[in-house]
């Protein structure tokens, strides 16, 4: 079995992400809009975001809008509690709630091992451990989009 593209779901996820980002007045929306369409179009059930400091909340808001269409799950991976607090703060300032289980805290090796079946992986290249995150990710049975 493999990931199959669904243009209708991609469009719905994209439109909802555009609306959510515009309502919150978030900058740097183009990447968030693109990855939300990808998450929706591939009907990703587990979307993992490797967030970097100062990245803001736009990508997270867009991904959350997308996973609602496919009843999926969005998890943000951060290396420590300080980064987790910054991520949660950025999301809350953007008007998005964050549940405790949607933030995985720990070094890339450990955090990624706990997340099995990843369908879509979004890695901020500004993270020093970006290569390790990608090496440790466990793709889903249908494949994975990076």
C-alpha cells in the first residue's frame, strides 16, 4: 500500500489553512500553506513537525488545519522543555490550543523512535539536529513524504 494523492482533500486543507493563517495575521504563510495542502492531499494520519526556535506558529497552525480533514494527528518534536514552552507559547499567541500529547520532548533519537508510522515529516532546516531527525524517523506502511 502507498500514499495516494487526493486533490479534493488537498484543496480543503489548503483553503482552511489560508483562512486560519489570515484570521491570526501570521506572517510567512507560504510554507505553511504548502505543507498543509500536502498533509491533506496525502491524507497523512501522522504529521510530525521538527520545529526550530524563532520559526513562529504558521506551519503548526497550517498543519493542524490540515489534519482535521483526515482525522489525523500533528506532533511537534522539540529537543527540550524550554523549546517546548516556546512552541506552546507561539501557538497560543497565534490562537491555537496545544495538547500535551501533541508535543514530543527529547533528543531526536529518542523522540522520533516513539513516533511510528509517520506519513508526513516537516523539518525546519535551521535545527542543528535536522539530519538526525530525518535519520531516526519511522515511516508509515504507506510510505512518507518529507
